[in-house]
C-alpha cells in the first residue's frame, strides 16, 4: 500500500516506519516536511525516498499552504497519509479531502493534553500515567476517533525529557502496528468511529 509521511522535525517515528515498512506492507512514496532543516529529510534520503519541503512561512494563508501540501500528496496517489510529528493544523477542507485515510500520532492519552508540551503538562497536572495516542484525523485538533493508545507510568523524579523518552519508545512500537492494521484492510473509519475487524474501537 502506498503511503505519504508528513514530518516537521527529527523524524524518529518516520524512521520506525521506514525500518518496519516491509513488515507492515507499506511503500513510503514520499516524505513531506514543513521545515527545510528537519532531520527526518535526511532519514528519508538515506532510504532513497523522495522528499519535498513545503515551508508554511512562504504562504499567505493556511488554505494556500494546505493546497500546496495536498497537491504534492496527490501526485503520489497514496492509500494512506501518515502524520509523524507534523506540527501544522490543517483546514477542514484538507482534513475532509483525506478523511478515512489520514492517521496522526499524538504524545498524550487523548482526549487529555491536546496540542503542545504534553509531557510537562501531564507532570504539572499530577497525572500518574501518560502515553501516546493514534487517531484518525478529522477537522478537530487532536480530536478524531482514537484507534490505539499505549501508556507509561509517570515516575516521581520524571521531567519532561525523561518522560518524553519513554513515551517515544511506545510511539515507535505502536505506530507501525496501527499502520499495518490499515494496510491489511482491517482498520477503517466508519460513521466517525475507528473500526478494527468490524468492531468499533
């Protein structure tokens, strides 16, 4: 199954996906970054995957940026669009265009801690656990139907960095697994629900 991966930074989740691509029936057709200096571009180039940089600062509006991203994605006619640390919020029209085939990974146990700085916010809130969520993308920020989550305990001496590292380990395991459900045809978005093997998650 053909996939396009969108990134903004180091691309460690992208690397986990590239490393597992053969095992999860995924052909990464291209990687798109919103930042020219994102290390994830280097990871893609090392794997001989075409890359594109679409810098949001060069566009007058979110709509114009989204159209440029969409035009690039559609050149590859992907079956799945994977947001792996892509730090831009899409317009409703963009989310609708890829509805049912766009997955995002978010470093919190949604619906808690949508948006940024999730690790520190979880610590500050006195949470006992934290983790990662993978969800279908809809027009609502970090609000699409949740597919899967993985949890880690918050330790007494945790800071945002130590917690982030443990969550990242879970991210690298969970994201390829969920993508594989999709490429196998087992995972679908139906009536605003994430459905695996015919059962609502």
